[in-house]
C-alpha cells in the first residue's frame, strides 16, 4: 500500500516537472526581446520604412516583388468613375421615388391648370377634374381608366367628365388637355406643360 502511494506521488511529481520544462523551453524558443528572433525596432526605423513605402506609392514605382502597372491604375480610375456615376444615379432615383411616395402618402393636391395646358400623369397617379373642361390625352400604350364608371378613356379628344376618378396605369404621356381653366385633385406624380 505504501509502495502504491509513493509511485503515485512520483508520477505526479514527474508530470509537474515535465510541464515546467516544457513551458520554460517554449518561452526560451520564442526569443528574447532584442534578439534576432524578436528584434526591437526604434521609431526612427519605422518612420524610415513608412517614408520608403510612401515614396514608392507616390512615384508609381516599386522596388519590391510587385510592379505597378499604369494600365491597371487607369482601369481602376475608370472603374471608380463608373461606380461613382452609378451611385449618383441611384441616389437620384431614390430621391425621385421618395418624392413619389410622399406625394402618394400626402393625399390629393389641388392643382390649377389654364386652358391649353397639358397635365401629364405618371404611372399610378390619380386625378379628378373638379371644374372646367378637359379632353383625354392618350399615351403610347393606352389611355386613362375612369374608375367612376368602370371604363376606359382611350381616345384622344374624349371629353373628361367632371367628378370622375381617373387613373393612369403607366408613365407614357397619358393625361388631360385642359380646354377651359380647371381645378383638379391629383394624387401622385404629374407634370404640367
């Protein structure tokens, strides 16, 4: 019994001693600060290397393994220009869509139109002729929907009834030609020409 206990103590002691030797040897292998394995550098050395890299980038030349290709730089500049144009166009479209959503959410706007003017409705816009007189302007793909009677106003020159809800299905030039000064209620995007 005493022999078993002494062998267990010896085994634990050997294990602990092995761990200590392993930790010390790995720390020694990592290198001491300032040695070849872990050199210390000064601020001036780092500044010198940064200045060298900056000079290489600024001059368009390289002394390292990579080379600077002027055609690649030109292509990258073109790509950045194209990407910038794409982003500007996308932001413009977003602003246009925001304005259309705002006009739809804000309800009907009272619009005054003079005789001879054209009120061109965008797709999804609604109009109600409240007073005056107007005729239909048919677009490339058709006319206006008269939701009040459940029919279409699909011929140029058709008289627009007062107090009827008109819907433009597309932005293709459809709208109203004002024949007599008029007031309209319009919800959605439109232009007056």
